[in-house]
């Protein structure tokens, strides 16, 4: 760790997106859905240290974006936000931002009893920017680890292959 408490951990990752298409809820809401799978490995030894799966969902009628996250540590997140700006990369950079909190509201966090007591996730923020063949993101997960607040931030820029 640096003197300011920041620890850098170089990694590489792969995110695979699969179009699910449109999904209809209660005969009135139509969502456009992408499934994704993210695998993150240390650059130093290629050991996987993060595996995540979920969905990105778009409700064009309400302009709501939803992001569901499941990690195999007993943590599930449903984050959301209102999308403003272009919805296609041809119209300019597309920016999507979603949030979830442990303390209620429309967008929440569910976790196992062990994680609640040992490494509770209290807040999740994720911002994506799409431009051309690149996707950049900035994601912060706020944790309460044995009573101490900890902000875990990841950022990366990925290119379509």
C-alpha cells in the first residue's frame, strides 16, 4: 500500500456479453437485456481473484438502467439509475451510472449472514462509458470489514475483440 492507503493491484480481465433480447414483465414492461460474465486475474500470476455474473437491463419507456451483480461470496446487488443522454454509440459516448445501497430504497444489496457480519457491502456505484469499440468503467464498492469502512475501487478500459 502507498502512504495514502491506496494499494495498486495490476490485473487483466475478460467480460463476455450475450444479448438475451427483450423480456416482458407483467405484460407491460419491456426490458432489453444483456447477460455478462466477468473474470479478473492478477497480472503477476494469472490467478483468478474475481468471478462475477449478472445482467444489464434497459427499460426505454422509463429510461431506467438496471444492473444485477452476483459474486460467489454470497453477495447479490441490484443497482439502478436513470439514463440521460444518447443511447447508441453512434450518437456520441454513452454513459451509464447505477447505484445501490444496503439501507433500502429502490436499489439494494442482499448478502449472506457471514458477509453481513464480516465484510458487509454497504454501497455500490458503477459508471460505464461506451465509445466506439471501447468500454471504460469506474466501480466503487463500499465495505464494512470487521467494523472498519473500506472503499474498493476498480477502473479499467477494455477493447472489443
